[in-house]
């Protein structure tokens, strides 16, 4: 049975982890930024192999792939240094005519680490792997300090999926129910939830946010619908993972995005390449439908190879090659900050009853414990307002 202290502190910690999300939700429902649209035509398209949102040739720029990212350009073949996907890797490339950007990643090692940290079974691990891979691709090209937060509020037994990625290539995430029995991912997520995205930079006065309804319950297609309906970005997105028992054997994603000026000819070429990619995946799986792109990754196809196949005939130009990393920001100081937000009388009551305050980080699984003597000493010495970031960071320097 979870102790009273754990429940209270855990609630407040999660509030601070998701405070940007909560603020942006309120802003969204104020009417200014709510971008839910029911476009039946876009929802009937398989967004993994076709562009869900069709745009005219004169496009307005929706992404900034400029030089805010810290990733180094590497024009050498990335596949030569990542045989059989032994390392996690993210590769981005442009077509020679500048009409398309393709980003692909493999994150098998990262997913296995998360499974160990959070004691995940295969189904919630699959949902989290797809979400983290998609976040990494969509945050590629952002500035290092920018964050891309994806939240899936589900009506299925998994309840929720939260992922946060940065322009520096770091990612973290968790699911609401880590111990689901084996079931199809659409059954675990359900199809009546919502997809919410929050983008934030420390210097922005308020976050950007968008919300759409879930339709398929398989993460990648629902995110593709979000991109089309909420951001009007013309993309093809596929994400998947494969498991043998408690081991992830392949996990990754690819994202193809039309850039300003993309012609119908270029679009037709890349969609034909994507159709061939599906055929190749099926052929390598004895004619059976294989998950894209995990089926190819499991066969040794690297992110570089996937970009190469998608941009076949379009003069691929490699832009960046990076290594995705897990990164959690939890600490004992953050736990104490959450404790300080409680009235002192409530903290004293918890310590009398439980003799300690304990909390577990949902992102990395680390457990923090502070006994009564530690808590009282810290509270007596604390200064500033814990609800203000500037006071918190100043007091902990």
C-alpha cells in the first residue's frame, strides 16, 4: 500500500513535471490556440506511406531546420559506422532539390534501458518506444533548449503516454500502466483519447500547443493526423518496435516532410519509394506484413539506408547524424521543492505518521527518500519562493 507521503509528494512532483502541459491546456481551451479539426479525408489516409495533408506548391514554412541545432553535419555514409544498428542513431537528410526532409532513427538500446528502469512489459514498451521515436524525429532541427512534449490521453487501459524530447537529441517518457498483459497497441491505447503537443523554449513568453482527437490508437498515425490537422504540415510518419519476450530487438521511426516549394513530381516519386519500402519489408518477412520501420531495422537496415531508400532518385544529401540519449532531470532538490509547496503543518503530519517522505520518478524509476531530520533541517534553512524558478535555482547554486 502506497504511503500517504508518497501519494502527496508524487502528485506534486508530477504537477511540476507537467506544469507546462497544464498551462498550455488551459490556454488551448481559452479558444486562442485550440486547433482540433475533424477532417475526414485526412483520417482515411495511411499516414505511414502517404502524405496526410496535401499542400500547394507555395507552402508557408512550419518548421525551422536552420542552424539552431547543435548537431554536427556529417556527409559520410552513416551506415558504415552502425552495422546491424548496434548503436542508437538518428539521421536527417534532404532531397537534392530541397523539396523534402527525411529523418529516421533506431532506438533499440534506449528502449531496453527504459524497460529496465520502469519494469515495462512489451505492450506499454511498444507504445512508449513509438512515442519517443516520434518525438525525437519531430524535435530534430530545434534549438538545444527547445522541448517537444507529446501527451496521449487514452481511454484504453494504458491510460496515458508522456514523452519529452529536446533539440539536443535527449528524450524521456513514461506510461500510465507499465504492467499491461500482451494485447494489440490499439486496444491498450483506445481510440477515443486525444493527442496533445506542447513546444516550449525558455525565452518564449508562452508555449505553443495543439490538440487533436485520437483515431487509430497506434501512435504514429495519430501523430500524423495531428501534424496535418493542427500544424498543417504535410508529413508521412511511421514508428514501431519488435519484441522477443522482455527484449526489444528493434525500435525506430521515419518522418518524411514536404518543404516549401515541393512539386507534385517529387511527391509522387517519394510516395512510390515508400510503397516499395513496404514491399521490401513484407518480402523480408516471408510475405507477411511487417511493422514499419522496425521490420527493416531488425533485418539490419540502418537509418541511413532508410533515408537512402525513401529519397531514391532525389539526390539525397545527409544533414545530421546524432546519438539519441535518455536524460531525466529528477533530483532530491526537486523533491524538496515539491515538499516546500505543502503547508508546513501538512508536512509535519506526514512525518509524524510515516517518519519519512519518499517518491519515485516516473521517467527513470529512481526512488528518493528523505527522513524527518533531513526534511526539518532543510525546511528551517530554506529561503525564497519554491513556486518561482528563479528563487529555486538561486537557492540551490
